[in-house]
C-alpha cells in the first residue's frame, strides 16, 4: 500500500484471545471460525453482496480509494 515490503506473522488465536481489548473474545471466535472452517469463504454470493452494497470493491480498488486517508490515520507520508 505504501510501497514498503511487509512480512506476515500470523498470531495464534489463543494469543489474540488474550489481548486486553473489549470484545476480544467475540473477535477471537470469529477468527477461530475462519481458521477452522475455511470453506465458509466459498459460500459468499458476491452478486447478493453487491446488491446490498453497490459500492463494494476488491482490495486493490479499496487501497486506491483510501490510501490518503489511511496514510493520515497511521501518521505516514
């Protein structure tokens, strides 16, 4: 996004669940479900999603649309 290389370092669900944030247990349950039931991603109907949200876009398009705002939010460039 900012032209910098990054390394993905996955966090185990148990570590994520132990973070001191409100609602972390709910978020951890979601990530655990995604990790343990990968076929759920294939069950999404993009046509239905686009009918609900016509401005839905892919990640690359989202990055281009939000690059400036995100850079300001994280305090870079």
